[in-house]
């Protein structure tokens, strides 16, 4: 039987946000159940952990992007190619 992944956010209950997922295709569902079991978790516990990891990665990526922009803006026009290459060579030598 083929199942679809559908997500639905329910109103907060007891201060908690609830997300309902249909299980999706059988092979994906089975892989998630097996991964949960290997980690000693229920499927719900495993999915919660994975969603937390996705959220953290997303926040880190946003922070990294902001840092890159700020750094690029701060050094724009002030650093030549030779300075960059020298810094790279110096870093490689360490």
C-alpha cells in the first residue's frame, strides 16, 4: 500500500505544538521504524529527534549565511586576491 506524507499542525495543547504526519510510502515508513528501533526509540521519538536536528541545522545555516555576508561586506574591496591566496597558503602550511 502506498501512503503519502502529509503534515498537519494542530492547535497547541498544554503548551505543546503537535504535528501529525501520515506515514508515507511503505519503504520510507519501514526505514524510519527501523532507524527508530536501532536507536531504541519509538517512531514518534525518533521523528521528534530528527525534526529537532533539522531545525538546528536550519538555524546554523542561517547564522553561517549571515556571518558570510557580514564578513564579505566588511572586507569588500579591501582584500586583494594575492592576500587571500597568501592566507590560504599559510593555513595549509599549518
